C-alpha cells in the first residue's frame, strides 16, 4: 500500500511541477478515478519496462474523463488552497478501489479454479478397471500387458497393488510403463524391479502426438520367460482426466447452444441426400 501511495503521489507531484495555468477543477471522486487508472498504467509500464515520455502516457486517461493535463495540474495545485480538502484522501480513495479490485480478482480466480476442478471431475472417466489378475503359468503372462488406445490429451493415472509370491532376487521381474507417439517413439518411460509386495501409482501426461499407453505389469527376463509364475495383481485402475482447457470447453459447450449458421443454411432432410445404395441420376 505504501508503494502504491508513493507512485500516485509522484504522479501528483509531477503534474504539480508543470504548467499551473487555471482550467477546470476536477471533482475529488473523478480525480481518484484518474489516479486509479494512472497507477494501472504505471504498473504496466513497470512490468513491460517501457520507456515512455513523461505525462504523454496519461493523456488518454485525462481524455477518458473529459479533462486535460492542465486540468489535473490546476486541480492538484489548488488542494493547498482548499482548507477542507486533502490530496492524500483522494489518493487513499484510489488505493481503496485498487485493493477492492484486487480482492475481487482473487475471488474470481478462486471461482475459476473451482469451476475448472468441477469440470475436470465431470469429464474424468475410468478406462481400465480390473479387480483381479492372477498369473500362475507362462500362458497367463499375456494378462500382464495392457495397452490403452486411442488416448486423448490430458492425464492418465495408473494404480494397482501386486503380490509377487516368488523370490524377486532369484527370479527378478520388471515393471515397465510408457507412452508411445506417432512413429513408435517412447515417452515417459519408467522401468524398475518388482518387490514382494507393492502399491503402484503412476501419472502420464499426454497430448495430441501420443497414440497409446503401454503397461507391462511384471515381466521376467528372457531366460525365465517360460517358467511357472505366481503373481497377483489387484485393483488395477486407469483413470483419464482431460486437460483443464478441454474440460472447461466441454462444459461450456454442454450448457450453451452455439449456433453458427441459421437453419436455412442447411438443406432440408432428404432434399439432396440419397440412400447409400442409390445412384444419382443427372
């Protein structure tokens, strides 16, 4: 708040030190609005590091309220002659409005975050749900490879529990998961040795270049590939959450009937279309 007060006070001092020829006296409320807008301009100039010349950047603000820089100079200069008026009161009024807008902006951001989360939850879906996978023989190992395709832009969450009833040091297995892209390239590849028992959690973020997610839930190395197995997978679940942008857009479209063209733009039903097995006769 002190920094805000200093910046607006500097603005007032700048106009005070220039031409003081009498024009119109600006009402206090309007002057507070001018200070408010000037602070926003100052902030923009500071963030963007623009090199602008003196008060020229404020002329559009003065014009917006129907005044000129001379009016502002004259009004500021006359505060010292007005016993009942104080310039700092006008400055505080501008600051108060800025703080209210800041609070409102924070509230709107909070609301937006909430709506965004609601929309994501609404369009979240389960793509794999398998409560029990039991592997007891070599032929059962095919159950341990899960492919998810096609995939959409968003986040895929993989979770499950496993029990490996063999000695992992004597007969090591590996868990491998990855995303495949067009052309067969792998992305977000993860691979590590299995333990006796573990809960697995993994997130994959995908985009339009990705084609599928592959889950290898526990493979032996090549020399032990055909041996008898004893592995249990429980509660395998893969859920998909769309990107925030996609979820918000989907929710918007579900509530708003967007009509780009009038009905007359499209031909009436059956006026041009022919049955699939018909031939058009010219």
